[in-house]
C-alpha cells in the first residue's frame, strides 16, 4: 500500500484549514438539524392532514382511531367516520407521501444520471406512455385495471426510449434524453389523437384529471403499490449518492474509480423508471415535484447526493401531502387535480429560493 | 496504510538521481524484463476501426516518474484511458507489479490504479472534501457512506496534496491549479500503486506547474509509479526519470529523457529542429526548438 505522509496533519493543518472547515461544518450542521426536523414534519403532516376534510374530526379522535387499527386501544369513531379516516384519508395521505418521496428521489437521480438540470422522472417518456395506456383503457373501456394499463404503457415507453438510445450507440446521457423526447412526443400525440377522436363529456374529465395527476382514487391498494415501490426501489436509490457524485465527473473518471459505467447507468435508469412507472400508475403524472423539489433542496443543503437524496425524499413526501390536502379541501366538494396545486405553490416558492440564493452569492 | 514514509525527503535526492540518470543514458539498474512497475505489451486501442494506439509496448519503472510524450493526436490520452480501465483495449496486456490489470475486477483495479483526467470538470459544486472522498469509491460498500478508515484516508490525501485550506470550498469556484491539486488528492485517496495523469500541467501557470511536478516527485519517492502525459518536452526532460515517445499510436522510443529525445527523433516525430541546452543555474536541460526550414 502507498503510504501517504500524514504525520504532518495535526495542529498546524487544522489551524490553516480553519475557514474552509468552518464552511463545511456549517453545511453539515445545517443538515444535522434539518434531517430530524423534516422527519418530524412528515410525521406531523401525516397525522394532521388526515384530520382535514369536509367531515371535521378532532386530532385526538383521529389519532386514537388510527392507533386502534394498529391494535392499540379502542376506536372512538363511529363506523362512518372510521370509514372516512381509515378507508379514505389515511390511504390517500400515505399514497401522497409515498408518491412525493418517490418522485423527488426519481427526479434527483434522473438529473444526476443525465447530467441535465431539466430532467424529471418522466423524462424517458414514462408519463406519456402511462397516459397513453390509461387513456386507451378509459376510452375503449377495456377490462384492465387502470394502474396496470398505465404501468404497462410506462414500461413500453421506457423500452422504446432505451431501445432508440441503444440503437444510436452506447447509452450516453445526451442520447437518452433525446430518445426520451422523441418517444414522449409520439406517445403524447397518440394520446391527444385518441382523446380528440373519441372523447365524450364524462371520460373527458376523468382523462384530464389523470393527465394532470390526481390522488382522488388512492385506496389501500395504491398505498401498497407506491409504498412497495418506494421501499424496494427508492431506498436502494437513496444509497447510490456516492455513485451519482462520481458520475458528475463524467464516464471516464467514474470508470477509473471502479464503477462499471454502462451497467450501473442501465441499472439506475431501470430502477428509476420502474419506480416512476409504479407511481404514475397510482397517481397519474404529477408535475413539478420531481423536477423542481430536488433543485430547491439542493439550494439549501448543497449538491452532494448522499444528503440530497434522503432530504429530497422527506421534503417531497411532506410537500405532496399538503398539496393534495389543499387540492381536495380548498374547493370542496370539488377537487382540483393535485398537479395544478403543486405547480401553483411550488413555482413561487422555488422562485423565492432562487432569489435568496442570488442575493447570498 | 502506514504513514511512516518521509514525505518531504523526495525533492533533493530525486533531483540528484535525475541528473545521474540523464548522464547514464538509460543504463539503469532496473531490469525492464523482470521487475515491477507497469509493463504494457502489444496494447491496441481502436476507435471504430481505426487503431489510435497500435501495438504499444513499453514499461514504466516502479517508483519512477515516466513521461508519456508525443504530438497532438498521437494517442496519449487513449493509451492512458485504456490503462486506467476506462476503455477496453482491442488487444494487449497490462501488468502492474506482476498482476494482470485486465484480469482484475473493476474495484480491485481502482485500488491499484488512479487516473487524473485532463480538464475533468464537474458542474456540480461539490465541496473539495466530498470530491476527495470519491477516491474512496473502490473501498468499502458501494452503496452508502464512507467509514472511519476512509475519513482518515481523505484527511491524509488532503494533507499530502497541500489543500487543507480548500477543504470546504466548492470545486467549481477554484482556480485551475487548485482544481488540479484537488483531483490529485482524490486520486491519492485511492491509495494507488500506479498514478496516471493526462497533461497535469496543462492550463497551469509556471509556478503551479512546478508545484504539481514537485508533488509528483514526492509521490515517486514514496514508491508510487507515475505515468504522466506531458506536452512540454522541457518539463519532461527536467523532471521525469524516463520518457515514452508515442507517434501515430506507436511507441517509437523509450528510455532516459536526454538519451531518448534526441534531435533526430524530434525531427522525425515533431518535425522541429531542436537542441538541448543546459540551464546555467541548475544544470537542468532546456529545449531550444525552431520549425524545420
């Protein structure tokens, strides 16, 4: 082994390093404070959001009701209210949390893999493919579950994108993005054509809700799909931060650090696409979360992916819970597609963060 | 991972050795056919159908600084990338201290060979500490964070490259010379036995060039084998133990700098008329060159 002269590091070097270490320590301290706060905020959001809605319920009753389903204590709620809490609100809030976390992770990973700031989870044609699958089922009345059709459409689009990128040569970031644009456009055009050709009043609203993203239909099955996807795919992706940092220096450096570049990129792209496909299947394509949230978190904690990914997941989960709560309560009993709300709140918040960052620099 | 080697002793003794090797004109005690270091045989790298490195055979002695020289487009970068494991060669073998690099797993290889690319930038404003930490990628778990040993290795690499004062800075805000030192520290954190560098003095001012080369000399003093592509033949002659001359993908000469970079060879390879002078102050070789008439 090479021995690097380290005897000289001690008092002298740390005194010299004072300024730099301070800045670093400040960033670390910020992360150390933020992480537990965000976990608390998420937990509190899950509970509080379940109490909000047209049937007013006390926080304590909701808590005891949820605990009773977990086998703790008696349920203070009558069957109707229990049905609202445990059958509708809890699964909806949990789905929002899982989808928000998953989209934020998928967006951050996609931005790193493609080295493109404008990348989002739907970049590889996934949302267009899912939309086409869903719209086809809605319009033709085929006896296939909507999530299954959407997931199938997303996977077909992914296969088309990667196939096209592969046909151009090695899978490079630029080729992947370009192929995704081509597939998105085609699937989008096909979807528009299908709607234009055959849509009637009823299906029109259902389709539009789906295209803009909505959690209105989220039940426990949705919690299962999104939750399993986030646990099985999202958590391993959270741990890939160092690999993504290495990718930011380009393929040659990543390879010289012992990373199998092509294989790793395929794996991460595939995992991200599967995760996104599962999320799109339960919620439609909710914009903004995957594209802008990672940037917002990056502005606060810095670009290192080992911190960025988990914090983005926490912020994404909390953000989507509240966006969806607003979507279903502001114009109650009418619902807004949550995608409208995410953009309406998110864009100004992001603009503020950008402005603050600029005045700091 | 002991830290007992004297880091500061490299300078003067290495200079003396260099002077001797220049005079001895290749008659070194190192046996090219038998000993450690890097030995490359019949290495061919193709881009499409075109061989950019063509059956290259050469050696880089252990614990020595070998300069890879040659005109633009000679294949220096392609050769380094192949040795670093970034590109798969079409043919040939590469052995480091006797071990076949091609037969090693990626991570095992990255623990022995580190590569500092030319102008390897990132748009990501990572902290210097995080960048150096990437050098620990081949160690420990691929997923997840660094362990205690890695943190120590990062500290040592930062100290060795003399960049303690940059530790918390963003790499995107550093000068070219500072960034070069950070990337070198990242390579050191890999604990390589072979360090490859592509034009490590490119874009650096003269002081930063000499600082970079001084650091490389110190590493060779600690036993690291260094192979660096260099454009500046004067620097190569003054600082390297050995040169390997690449021309149109082929190794056309190798050996001690002054004995290898003869005026005849420089005419043939670079199409320049050149002669070696001696710096009256230090005795180091200086190249005077002019275009062929």
